[in-house]
C-alpha cells in the first residue's frame, strides 16, 4: 500500500538480489519504507499488490526487462501509478530515450551514491505529489510540469542526476 507519510514506499526491482537487498537496507537506514523484487515479473506483481510510490527499476533483467515492466505499469488502468526511476549502467542517449518512451520518469546511472539515490527519490516524490494534486484539484494547483521546472536546477530530466556540488 502506498505510503501516506512523509517518506515514500520505494520498491527496488533488480535481478541482482545482493544489489537490491543492499539498496533496500540503505533506504531503510535513511528512514524509508522499502522492499525488493528480484525479477521483472515479481516487480510487476509487487507494484500491483503493494502500490509503491516509487519504483527503482533495473533495465537489464532476464525474461521480463525493466522496459517491459515500465510499459506494463504505464498501460495499467490503475490511477495510482508509481513514479518510475530507471536505475541502470546503460547511459547512452538511445537507451535513455527508450526508457522515457517506456514510461520512466527519471534515469539514474549506476553506480550512484546514496545522496544521488535519495535526491532522485525526493524528486520522484515531489513529482508524484504534484500529479496527485492535479488529479484531486483541477483548480490551479501546481502541476507536474511546474514541479519538474522547480526541480530542474538540480536534476536533469530525463537523462539523470546532475550533481551540483
């Protein structure tokens, strides 16, 4: 179930279980609710059953890759779709463009520091909050585009994290 607290529920989907488990532990140490799924199919099931706020999703996985998972989530009729972050060592422009077309909102290159991960999750949460406001109030509340514009100074969308320090 999606978090209603200050911290988002983050689902980490990666076929490298050690990497996924480490990311979950780091996020939990930072006070976030998080869980891991170790395949694309398991990740899609977890999105459907647990409704995370944010999904940190590896692109290269056997059977069902991250692009397929993102496409399935995007095509879902559920109104409470999570914000999708592609978390991958693939950083070429073609891959990033395909990720955005597949339904990802952000791309975070591997490896990343915990500061970078937390920043992009914070940006994802702000984007989700903006979309929720748009859906709930069609009366001039800040939209997703405005949220993204406010975030653009510290984060480049869609290509990934831009460290300003």
